[in-house]
C-alpha cells in the first residue's frame, strides 16, 4: 500500500506541521486538542496513519479507535494508551505510569478494609496479590488491558504498509514483560503513589490507604464512576509530567484518537479536556506534554447547536493550521473551549486528486492511461478522499478499460453500478459508498434523502419532501452539506450524485419530486430555480423559451449566470448512452431551418445539460459545441457581445478548476 505521508496527508500538510510544532514544544507548554472534522471518508483515519508513520519512530505514540463494535470505558482506554506509550524508543528511556497503574489496580477488584488499624496491611496484601496474578497471566498489569480493549487498537482505515509495520512493532514491544513496572515490590513502593491519591482534591480521605479504598468503592457506585475516571485521568497526566522531568526521557507524547463522535469517544474527550483544564487552569499546575489529534465525523453535542452560533470557535482549515493560529483564535482560558482546535477537513483539489491517481495507478503500465481520467474523477467525487479511492478501486478491479473514446464513455456512464470488492464482499460502487456515508440511516430515511437530493437547496427539499423533521439536522451534524449553511445548504456533490442515481432508477419518484419543487419555486417567484427543475423533467422546450425571452431582457453576464444555474440540473437520461447519443436523443428543434436565437439557445441548453453531468460526458467532449453556440449567440446579438465571446473562448480552451462544485 502507498506511503501514508504520500497519500494520507496529501492536502493536509498543515496538520503535519502543527503536530511537528507541538511535539517540539517544551513539556509544560500549552497545546491544543486538535479535532479533525469532516464527513465519513474525509481522510481523518488516513491522517492518523500518516502521522503515526511520520512521528512514530521518534516519539511515543498511542492510537485508539472509538468507532469499533467493542465498548471501551474511559479507564480501559487509558490503560491501552498508557501501555502503548511505554514503548521503548532508541533515543529515550521507557516511560512509566505508576500512578495510573496503582489507581487502576486499586479500583479493579473489590478491596476489603475492616478497620483503619489493620487496613493498611490488608490493602497492601490484596493489591500485591492482584498485581502478581496479572503479571503471571499477562506479563505486567497494564498489559491486561490489551485483553479487555484490543479491538480498539486496530489500525486506522487506509493505513500504509510502513505505518502498519511500525504499529505492529510498537504493540509487540509494548506487550513485552516490563519487570518492576512500579519499581520493586508493591509493599515497598505503594506509599508514594497512595500519598498522591490521599492529597488529590477530589478524594475525601486524606489517609493514603483509605484513599485507595475510596477509589475502589467508587467503581461499584454508579454515581461516583465519573469522579473515579477524572481522578484516573489526573493520574495519567501527572505520570506524563513526571516522565518528562527524568533524564533521557521524551519531552512530548502523541495521542491519536479516531472516531470520537461515538458515545465512548465523546466521553473520553470530555474527561481529557476537563482534566487538562482542572490541572492547568484551576489548580495552576504545568500543562501536560500531550499532543492530541482526535477525529469526528459528527458535530459534538457539547459544542451546542450545529449552526455553531453558541460556540466561540470558528472552524479553521487544515492548510494553515499552526500553534500561532490556535493561540490567535482560541477563546479565553476561563472556558474549557480554549483547548479545542477544530480543523474542518476540506476535499482534495484537482492537483491532489491527480497525484493520488498517479501514486495509486501510475505504477501499473496497464492502468497508467487511466491517470487521464483525473478531471472526471474530481468532478464526480467532489474530491472526497474515500470516494476518490473507491472509484480508483473500481477502475483497477475492472481490468483493462476501453481506450479513450465513445466506448470508454459508455463504460463510465454506468460507473455507480459497477462492482466494488472490499475484502471478500462485493457490491456496487453506489451501494458501498452510500452504505459508508449513510451508515446510521435506515431504508426509509435513505429513500427520503434520495428525493431530497432532487433540490439544490437541501433545506427547501427537507421542508417539502421529507416526513422526517430531523433529517436536515442529521445531515448537517455529519458534515454532509457542502459549504456554509448560511449561503445555500447543498448536499456534498458525491453524496448527491449517488442519491440522484438512485432516484433516477424510479421515474415516478423523480418526476414527483421535481414537479413539486418546480411548483414551489413558481409560487415563490423564482424562475431560475423553477426552470432548473423543469429541465430535470426533460422539458427543454419550456426552458428554451424562458431563456430566449431573458436573452434580450438582461445583460449578457446575468444571462450567462442564469443559463449556467439552470443547465446544471440533474438528469435521468438513458444510462446506456454516451454524450453524443444522449445529445442526439434530445431532438433538435426545427431541423433544416436557419439558426435563429431560439434554435441556438435550445442547442446550448441540451448540450450543457449533458455536459454538466460527469457521468453523461466524462471527457467533456461537448465543450466545443457549447463554444460554437456562444459564438452563434454573439453574432445574433447586436450589442454588448464581449461576455458571449469570452464564454465561447472559455469552453473552447477549457481548463478544469481546482475545486469541485463549480458546475452549478
């Protein structure tokens, strides 16, 4: 598999620079809790893998995936993370977690303390026995947590071979027996750790042994488990601070937390954030040496409404992410929100898609010609990293494709229905991609979404077409809207393309949705939007008549803008035809007649309608016909023709834009 730094951070270079800066900071320096935010498939897991590959050889790192089927309580996650961070690196001594280990050990099984007089000896003996039993079975106490939570220590999706090798080596070394984990016999080394717990502000008992018993009681009392977790997080952070004060020890640690939108992931982040804030701001201790990169494909409820109105942060882009940017925009330190650094992962631009295709396919001489499909893949997927990868997998698995020309156009026309193998399973590209993007949506919700995809404005669609009052919010929470909601909320182009493909398979549903939307916009007095849906219904004559009237009523620049918006309408044209056949099927008006304005506009409408759909015209072969149409229009207009000439030149010498979503 490709190098993680070559693939996983393509288009994410700011993230690696940010992490590099954080890891090089002094141990007590304040660092952000960086959140990678975006829809499923936006590349957060790839980024985790690439960061692991880039920094894993030189810094202690730990990875946990909260998105697996296995439940993972916060204290078990702490045990997994600490055990990974103990990995011995060539440049440093081995990190230790004696306070966390003692707290986990003391809270793990029932401790009996009949009286304070005999309690100290009884607690020491019981803890010693628990420790010896675990060391005999697992090698050392923290290694036991691999048995409990190993399912959460899988590699990130899309991990490179180099990252996989590094991670497996880290786990192999971490599970090796570590003699004297806490430094000698427990009876001789318990006192210092127990005293730390006795002094902790959240523990009522000042007596060290009573403090450990109190921890133990909390584990069995549901109302106190949150307090127990916070104390254990505090111990974890204190262990890290103490590690950095020893000679020849790491100065920083890297935590990679994937899929933190789940219940267990959100709970872990809440505890980590609160512990850091309490330790640093409330108690006034030095900050912990943790560089944390977490990911979520949901808006977190603790941030308030997904509109972001009640959250002090504005989402930042990954390209210019830096410590300076975080410090310049972070809220004041009196709020826990000061520690967040939310980075909204963007889609890949055209050049980044091209590089990915060359890395993935260019090394194979049989597949190298497919690198010419970069503009098509970018238009189709919108640059969503997983979508690009899935399309390339379909192309690679299909074997030799027809050469560039009409046969290849026919083949690509049905790409969503082509098979995609993942492991031993096989399903169509559309089914696989929709299954990933809409993982938590049932069949009825997916059907409603397919109808809503008919509208460019998703908020209008959900009001008119969806019986589910929460559908808009659910889609927005999952970052599946393309662009700021304050402008026009549009479904991500890849998701919308797939849903429209599904809707096109049900002509009655397609027609009903677009009829209703056309009627709505007619009533709203918005003819551009109405004509958009009339064209989706195949009513080229009606659309042509409208645009012909507008041609002499508005300046050419405005006419071009309206024309572009209308002809970006979706279509359900035959799925077994290439662009020229599709265009021929849209019977030209008045054959044999001299080209008048209406005839030229009709040709332009039908041609650009087909051209706007990457599945209908994958190679954009119809651009010259559009250019000729604009040239004819400039000859038919008496004045103000520069904009029409310029538009003809734009299509005649077409250059693909770097960012997607430009068709409409």
